[in-house]
C-alpha cells in the first residue's frame, strides 16, 4: 500500500505526513488518526507513546 493510500485510509493529510511518522519518528497530532489506526488493528494507541528500543550497535 502506498503512503498516500494509507494516509487516505486513516484520515491523514498526505503521503508526506505518513513519511514523517515512519522516517522521522513523529506521531499524528490528531487523536482521531491514532484511534483509527488502533481500530484497524495496525497499532495500539499506546504504541505511539512508548519509547522505541535503543538501536543495537555492531
């Protein structure tokens, strides 16, 4: 699925918004988007607020 299609499905503004979530570690400002993603069982709402695991160095 493209970023644009995903943005449309969850109520995001654009593909660049989804890119910010993925690449920059940002989270949706609109709580209804977080709820929609949780309703679709893609991620739980609390997943957006939990710290990411630290990268493992080789």
